[in-house]
C-alpha cells in the first residue's frame, strides 16, 4: 500500500488485498467501505468519517 495520498481501487488490487478483508481487519462494515470508495457517502461523522481517515481521504 502507498504511504501517501488516498487509497484507491488500484492500490488494493496492486497489494493483492480485497476491500472486504481490509475492512474486516479494521473492524469496519465492508459495504460502507465500498460506498465510500464509490463516492456514495459524504463521510462527515461517525464510522464513515473514520473509514475516510483510514483511507487517507481526509
């Protein structure tokens, strides 16, 4: 995984890690992570905001 910038689909693919396993390893709901990566969530507070921080989107 890259050490700077937001994580993208390509980063997960290049690292050989599924988004679902990344989410489960960190205790997040995989569906919520997919929604954030697709830009379907605003990530203003709560779990969505925490996921965005982990993905380095914030």
